[in-house]
């Protein structure tokens, strides 16, 4: 599995599937739709791909241009450039952003 791309040094880093697993996601270029739910400590559901199941997470940092979330279980392939969307348990979209490097 491709674990990381080091474009600066023209290298592709390969590893085992378990090396793809992470529990923290960092996003920027965000869009907030529900201000009152977009705050540090808020427990939400996060989805890192359209085909992934939403997973429980908590907002660790929230600013006007970036957020960090910690998932309650590890997620496969949290990949820079992809999107992450945060939802309430009722399915309301709270915020979204573009994943960036950890």
C-alpha cells in the first residue's frame, strides 16, 4: 500500500495496511454550516470518503480556517487532498474541509 508520497524527494513510501490506519484528521479550506455545533469538544460523526461509514469523532481544535478531529476508532487512509465532512447523529452536515498532512 502507498503510505506516503514524498514529492520533494521523488519517492513513494510503501507499507503494510496497518500503516494506513490513523485516528486524527486535520482539515483546512473549511466550510461551516452549523456554527453552534462547530466547537472544540463537540462529539460528531466524521466521514473521510463518500463510501466510508461515518465514525464517531470529537473536534479537538476549531478555527475559522481549519479543524482537527480525533476519531474514536482508527480510520483507513486519511489522505491529504480528500475531503472530510462532519455530521450530527441526526445526519445534519455541520462542517467540511480538505484533509491535509498530519
